[in-house]
């Protein structure tokens, strides 16, 4: 499951807004492998707790981030 979690700027932004990851991950351009793994694990843990598919969450986070949809309203 961890390998199916692509992490890009859009996914990081949405995860940060939702409180899944800390803002420290937003300011870095090049994340280390351990930082990427930490983000992936945080997504998977949160999705498992909420009974949401991590793959579908990742796809939705990318879509929302890419198209600039304000999901906080």
C-alpha cells in the first residue's frame, strides 16, 4: 500500500490543511526518502482509522489541490 501513495505538492498541501502532516513538509523542496515514508504512513494510518481507501484519498487530494478547490467551506 505504501508504494501506491505518490506524494506531490498537491497531496502535501491537502494533507497539511487536514492536519494529517505538519507544515514542515510544505516548505521543503526535496524530501528525503524517510520524510516521504513518514507522509505516506500518516496518510495510510488516517485513512485506515476513518475507513477510507488511501488510494482514493490520494487521488482526491491531488484533484482538489490541482484544481484549487476550496473544500473548507
